[in-house]
C-alpha cells in the first residue's frame, strides 16, 4: 500500500477549494484566492504562495475537517466528508457561521512581545508597588536587632536501643540526650525530663543553647542553694528529637509521623526513670509521669498534634512552651492534609476548653505558652503565634520577646533558639514551674500560669496582680519621731543616694484624708530595690504600726532595722518588702540608644518601677524608703501619689482621620510622672505609624532621666520600649491581623494601642506628641501577611486570560497571545471581577458573618464565634482596607506580565538553540510549502506514533501509582510543556502560519498556568526528595493519586504531539468559560486559605481541554485500529521489498 503526501494528494488539495466555493460564492475574490492557494500544493518545485493568498487560504482553513491519520495527511477521501468534523458534536453550529465572522478571521499575526499601553501601565504600576512593598519590608519600620551570642560545650547521647521495637519510625528519626561537657557526665538520667522538638527543617542540635544554660544555671545558682532541694528543684534533663530536618510545614503526613514519634519517645523517656541501670534519680522522689515540651516553630504544632494521635498517653504532657510556632493557622495551605490537621487540632483544643466539667476536659491541667519573635521573624508571621482563639487565659497566653523583661528585643526565626538574654529567661521560667516532689514534675496549673506570667510579662498588664496572695511581713523597722522623716507631699524626690553617709529612712503616708481611692502610688529609681538582708542598699517597704500587745506578735521577721538614732521616742513598724513587686524597665538616659545592650557595649542597669493602686495598699500606713548607702552616688528615686484620671488619657480618632491629618496632643507640665494614653482605633497590624515627641523644658532642675515610652497591646502581650534621646519612633504592632481567627474574648481588641510615658516630673516640661500613618512603611507590613497570595491571585489573572483567549478562539478561530488577551481583560473583565470581590468583602463585613457560612449558609457552624470568619478574600473585612483587593490584583497583573516576558525570553532563547542544533536540517522548500499549506488543525511538528504515545502515558501513570508522587510527575509535565513551547515558538518563528501562531500562543499560556500552579506541588516534591536522601522509602498514599495528574499528562502529551485544540462553537463553549471563571473566582475568594484546591480546579480544566482534544484526536477514536494498521502496512511494505 503506497501512501501519498499531502503535497500531491488531490483529495486533500481540493477539499479547501470546494468548501470555499460552497461558502464564499458571493465573494469571487475570496474564491479565487482559495483556488490560487490550492494550486501550490501540487508540484514541490512551485514557488511559495503569496502573503495574501496564504491569508485567504488559511482563513478558509478554519473549517473543522477530520484530521488525517498520519502527519502526511493520508486519509483517503474521508477528509472531504462534510459530516466528519474535528470537534464532533461540540461544533454542531459551525456551518452556520455568518460571512462577516469569516471575514474577521483574516490572518493578522501579532508579535507575542507586543504590549498595549494599558497593559504596560498596569504592569509598571504593579511592579512598582511590589518593589515598594519589598523595599519597605526590608528597610522601613524594622525592629533593631539586640540578641547577644551564646556559648556552650555540647555533647549528645544517642539512644540506639530506642529502635523498631518501640516505634516503626526508628529508622527515620532518632532520640538524643544533651549533656554539657565539664558539668554533666554520663548517659544516666537524674533530673526532670524536658523534650525539645525542632521545627520545619530544624536540627536536634538547636537545643544546645537553652540546655547548656540550664545546666550552668543549676550548677552555679541552684545546686549551691541548700533550700533548693526542699523547693523541689532538680536539674533538667534535656532530650531532643532528630527529625532529619524534615519539612513539616509543607507536608501533613510528615507532621503526623512526627507527632506519633513524639508520643513514642515520651513513653520511652518516662521508662528510663523506672530503670535503675539508666537512672540516678533519688529513689525517694516520685517517678515522672509527664514531660515538659519545648517546641520551636512547627515543633510546637507537632506537640499539640500529639494530643489527637491514637498513641497519646493521657497526662504525659502538661506544660508546653513554644517559640515562633504558628498556632493560629498553617503558614502555607498547599497540602490538604496540613489544613485538615490544623482544623482537627484547634477544634480539639477549643472543644476541650469549652466543656464546663474539669473531669471531661482532657486538657484541664495543660498549660501552653506561645512566645513570638516579633517583626524580625520573616519566616513565620508572628501574628500566627497567637493563642487567643485557641486557649483561654487560664491555661495559656501569647507573649512577644520584646515584652520579656531584660530581653526587650525582637528576634528572627532562628535567633530565638540561641539568643543569650532570652535563653536565660526561658531557663529561669522552666525552673520556676518544676517541682520534683510532684508526680507530674511540675506545680499546679494555676501556679504555673502565675509564675510564667511573672517571669515573661512586664508586670504592667491590666490583669497583673499588684500584691501576691502569699504576701507576708518581712521587716521590723524602728524609726525615730523626727519630723523630717515624714514626707506629707504628693511627690518625693531624692536626687542622690548616700548623701547622709548613714542609713536614712523616708516615710510617705498612705492613708490620708486627702487621698481618694481613685489615686495611685508610683515610684521609679535607677537602682535595684533589694530584698531584706544585710547587704541591702536600697529598700522600699510597705509598713504599718507594729502592735504593742504581745498577743499580736506574728512570726519572726527576716530583718530588723533600727533607725531611731538618738531620738528620745521611737515607733516600730511592721513592713513587707516591695522588692517582689518591682517592674524592671530599660534604662533611659542620654547614653542609652536601645533598651538592650550588645556585645562590647557597657551595660546600664535597668530602672526599678513600682505601681500600686491606692485601694490595694490601704491596709498599710506608710511607704518607707530606706537608703543604706554609705557614700554619695548617682542613684536617685522619685515617688509620687497621682490621680488616676490625670494619668489615663483616651484619644478617640478614626483611622481615616489618622491617615488624612494625624493625631496631635500635648501633656501639660503638671502631669503625673507616668501617663497612659489609649488610642482604641489603632488595632490593625497592617498599618505602621510615625510618632514624634517634642519636649519644651520650663524648669531649671537637672534632668534625672530621659523620657521612656512603652508601646503595648493588652492581648497578645506585646510591648516595645523607646529610650534615650529617641524623639522619632516607628510604631508597628501585631494586633488584628489578616487570616487570623478572632479571639475567644471579642472585647480584647477594644482598647487598641497603648502608649505609656515616663517623664521626669521635676523638669515641669510640656510634651507635644504627634502620630501619623507611615504609608510607605505600611506597605512593608503587607509582605509577611500576603506572601501566599502569589500562589492564588496570579491564577485569577491567568484564568481570565485563558477565558478570553478561548472565547476569541471559539468565535474567530484565532488564539491571541497572552499579552493581547491580558490587555483585553484589563479593559473590562479583570476590573469588574476585582470590583465585585471588593464589594463582596464589604458586604460580608457589614453583615457580621465572614466565614464559609456567609457564602454557603449550610456550612455555618453552631459555635457562637466563627473562627473561620477571616479566611476569605484578603483575610479582613475592615471597610478601611477596601483597596487591598485591587492593590493585590494590580501587583499580580504586573507579576504575571513580567513572568510572561521572562518565560517568553527563555523560550525564545531556547528555540534558537533548538533550531540550530536539532531542527536546522529539517526544512526545505518542499516541506516548508507543505507545512504552510496544511489545514490549521494538523500537527504543528512531527508527532510520535499512537503506540509510542500510549506507552509513554501508561508508563507515567504506572510510575505515579507505584513509585513517584504525582507532584513529581507534575514537575516533569512542566518541563515537557516548556520543551513543547520551545518547539512551538521555533515553528511559529520560521513558518508564521496562523496554525503555528495559534499553537504557540496556546501552549505558552498553558505553560504559564502550569507554572503558577507549580508552587502548590513543589513542597511535596521537596519532601519526597528529602525522604529519598535519608533512605526512607515508605510511600504516602496521598502522593499516588493518579486522578490528580492524569489530565495534565494527557494534555501535555497532546501538546507535545503538536496538536492544536479545536475550537468549540456549540453550547459546550460556555462550559470552558465557566471553568476558567470559576477558577478565577475561587483563587480570589478561597485561594489563600485553601490553595491546594486550585490544583484540583486546574486539573479539572486540563481534563476538559483533553476532552476537547480527544474529539479531534485520531489515536483515540481509531487508536486500536491504527496499532494494527501500521503493523500490517509495515509488513506489506517489507513483503514488497523482498526479492526472490
């Protein structure tokens, strides 16, 4: 059987002519052009057709004829059968196309590099905004770095016997015990167990800084103290888990494996204390029944996930301290299992704390403390560390490192594990809550929360207790009846301590007829307030007159101070030390530049501050200040009784007024030493502010200290300090944040931002404060909160672009370029969609419901608080931020345009290499003529045989179902699509026919769509490669979902064969429109919170495109027959070539 090429086939050459005559008989010029075009298909030596003839010929070639079986067009006379249309039933109305639409199909190629002015302007604006956001995030409104380096001498003991007999994950993960060289020796356990869980790609060695400080603190401070053993203080045994630096944040199954291993490790750790050969613990102490958990980053989430695992041992965990852990929501939502795990964990914790009965609450004795790094953490947004929507205040809280006394600095994601001043506080906090006499090895839950707050909070919080419940008298003070010892004024100032060169007491009366209950007592000093003892230099005591009756004498005092001197009469006072109520503040002097000090800098002792409500100290009669300094020094002290109404100010101003005109107010010269200003409208973490403070001095007194400013939020506990000569301050906060669930206490954000100012009352100065919104600095706050929108919003843009391309293609037969289509979208569809999404956000916010139930009523929960209400659109329903959706849309348009041109440049460059190395010998005049004159629906370049295509597809499907994850196959599909784009670009560049240009534009836009979907699939590939590197070959069932990749494989395979998708002119074209529009809308509404669904939607689009391709694909309709026809024809050819 001899096959003829399309260049010599009369049937294939005459078909376009007949069609042209039958449809364009009213246009002789077009018929003549079509006839001329057909004549070039006969002899191979004829000159190529003219441009006008080619245009007219190709225009008529838009008719949907059945494609021939081979590339050469051999198909017999089937090609002229009118009923055999390429799109089958999808194009039932093709013959009814009016003549005006056919005339619009003239071949008018446009360069893919062309760009309209509107597209150029929008892209430039978007990229400019993106550059401003990145620049602002990196350079403006940045917290200073104040961490000091830590040092240690680490060694690790590996528990090799914790093997597969204990856990199925023993070959993948390991358990270690930290030992500080020179202090701790041997592998035996002897103290209180603490387990460190590393985070995403974290190392087990990250425990060394905190564990080293724990060993040294116990050896140098606690162990020499004889009373420490009576208090139940034992050294901490730090265990640490080696997760082989797994990527927990990207993969839900990895998180579940780690949580399972944590429970098995805890069971094994507790068993060590029961084995006399592995334990040196005091036999008189109870065996531990629980382990303290210290989790970094995702390690904190793994610790909470352990509670919902089937192998969890009840009461094995009762104290969790997490550092930079994203509790509120997952950092990325690319994996559906990650999202489900977060929902299950948070629902479990919320449900447990919602039960009224303690016996029914499995978490009743669990305390959880979340410590956030603040603005310097650029890995996990510190907003996500919030516990306010998960845990009640009685069981946990969130605090920022800039709040913690003596730390006072933000820190990045890794520094929080080694920062010297921070690790000291953490170790002290852990020793505060342990008790080896208890079986749980910790104090009661109430006591733990109280001690954690005492150590980690400022002490200035509204719910902080001024006087502890166990307050007791400590000192017996005897004073003379000297008149100068009693200060009856509201203000007491001592500019220099030790001027008397002998102990001196100053008494400030508390109970007075002039002291209303609305007043408070404040005291500030640049010296440490000492506890009672022989070496105390400065003491502040709360005293009452000591009863003279012997029956009223209480227990012996810790100290007896007699300062009566030569006075003839004396008075004895029973006093309690105020040292335990001291609030430590950073020093603010002319020489201080920051609240912290760095390596090599001189340490300035912090200030000591006391604050009492008049009602809380009314049981006392005097505040006694005892100065025991034996020589004059630079120490000073200021004490004051002030009216609470004068100290607390509230500025009512809207955010819009702040943006337009700012806030300005003055503090009068007769103000109290401490002034607290509240601005309720400042709650959002998306805005940053500039604050400028000017001081107009009226007095001549020497300045005691520089103004000290504390910026704070009530909850979460975030404070920042501004000291020294700072007059211009950058204000940023982690308040109400996008996508973060609302707090359990709906009123916690009502107070807004607080500004607390300490100023020298002796200066009598007027302070002017101005607060303005930093618009450029606020752009940087968008970076951390909206990074993940680049996995969703660009698919909105590409979806609309493809929708426009297919609408034009189905109507005119021309598949326009990406740049032309996005220009068309910018004129109407894209602005309309962004505007609709903006109005949707505003309407949902005004309705008061913003969760899934707002759009889908049947999904509304029964809970009084909708914790998913911030999961839609851009994560906020504040009407002030209406501009976020258009702004993000413009940025994403700019990014899409830039990526388009980057991809186009790369493809163009690769096509040059392809043409030079691989395709330079293919073209000649005959092939060029044949390619230029073939029907538009034919293959653009040579395609493999149907058998080869089927085998390749089956092989890929088999590998996905057994060995490789479908995400890896997706990456391969992207690479294949890139090569197809290169070949298509080369073909369109060398042979600029309408068919080639249509195909180039089509495969290029599909490639862009796949690239924007790639970030959703890459994390799973990284996890899989990581598992291969550590020889962990256990497959994850979720990875081998063939349905999630098969449409992509078939689509890419069809495009690699050079097959252009046929236009759809029937009603089914509306389904294409709906699919692309639905994907675009979903990307805008749910794309950030449920990004993984976008893969399924794009997969559905790919399946629909494959279905359209199959209506025009001969190897599907006649695939089985072709497998045999090719074989039979080859056999016949071989028989004819045989010679006897």
